[in-house]
């Protein structure tokens, strides 16, 4: 019984990552304009607190969507990212994730 629940959970997780990657790249490009201001700059560091801002171009769409959802619901803590993600819809997140995963610059 425990194995069935475990495997069912894994299956649902993988299926949800696939659906998160089904966003509209063209719409994501429009919606991700502010994202690129930090996440498309090579070697960019935040001023305070000081940390390296990761480049997200080419990152997995599922990972980006998962991270945005975590910032949105507060399970991943970062004030600026929470402010940017708080009002995003599921469609917005899927679109941004699709665009960022296809971004090559």
C-alpha cells in the first residue's frame, strides 16, 4: 500500500512538471521582461544582501515554474522574488518558465 502511494505521488509530480512546461514562449517573453533585468546579466550580484543572481536562460521549465510557485506561496523566502511572483497566475508562471527555458542569450 505504501509503495502504491509513493509511486502515485511520483507519477503526479512528473505529470505536473510536464504541464508546467507547456507555457506559451511568446507570451512568456513579454511577461519575463523584468526577470531579464537581473537573470540575464552575466556575473550580476545583488547589492544587499550580497549574493550572485543566477542566469536562468536554458534552465528547466519545470524547475523555474516550481521556484516561482515556491516564491509565490512563501515556501522559498526572498523578498524581491516574492514581490515579483505574488500576483502571477498559473498561466503566467507556465509562460515565463517556457520562455526562460528557451532563452539562449
